[in-house]
């Protein structure tokens, strides 16, 4: 019976793990407002990430002299275009990364806070132009997050992510 169980376990293929992100967009400009719980910050960059399952994030790298790993993301499911140049994303969680967070592969693992709010993006990716992004969310503890981003008019950089064969060899002793 042990041999049969062992043989069955070896014939089960490992679960495939593909990339979660299928599209990202980098935007240049400046944050006219970036507040976390009443504290003002500047931003280094703003990006949009979209997953294969429909979750989207507006991610902001903070210009925080005390923490070069300080990143927040306004995250929600199934954003939609309400007009040709208006994309709306209902926020249901905030993701926060900082130097104090545990790391995986050298990168901080985000703290996830259940939240409610909304992000609005004026412009569209098809035209490679986004003029502004505004987000406001409140987490379960009452902490308020605010973002107002204004583009500098440069075309955005859009990348589609496609699954490919891994370039790292699997451990033959697994």
C-alpha cells in the first residue's frame, strides 16, 4: 500500500504557477497630493498593475528619506471604464511595503489592510496617455490614504506580461 501511495504521489504533476501580472503601465509626472493618515509625502513614481484575474493596483513608490522601501498600493477588483477617458477602480484593500516588513527574495512582503475607496484615472492606455489619477481610501482602522497624480504629458510605458518557459533549472533532487 505504501508503494502504491508513493507511486501515485510521483505521477501527480506539480501545480503550475504562472505570472500573476499580465499588464503594467508606468507614468511620469508628479504627485500633487500624497497623504497617509494626514502625513504628506512626495512620490518617486506611479504605476498601474493588472492581474489575469481582474485585480488592479495603482502603486506609488514614496520618496521617504527614512525608508527607501516605502510603497503603497490602492488595490481593487474589476475596474471599469465609465467613459472613453475615465477608468474607475473601487478599492477594497491597501497594500503597504516598508523596510520593517518581512522579505521574500529580498523584497518586502506587503501588509494588507481591508479598505474602501475609489481611484479614478483620466486618460486611457490605448492612447498611451494618462493625464491624472486620483485615489482616496480609508482602511478598517480609519487611516485615510489620498493620492492626486498629474502627468507631465509624456506617453506612458505599457508592458504586457506573457508566460514563458522558466530560465531557472528545477532542483533535480526535489
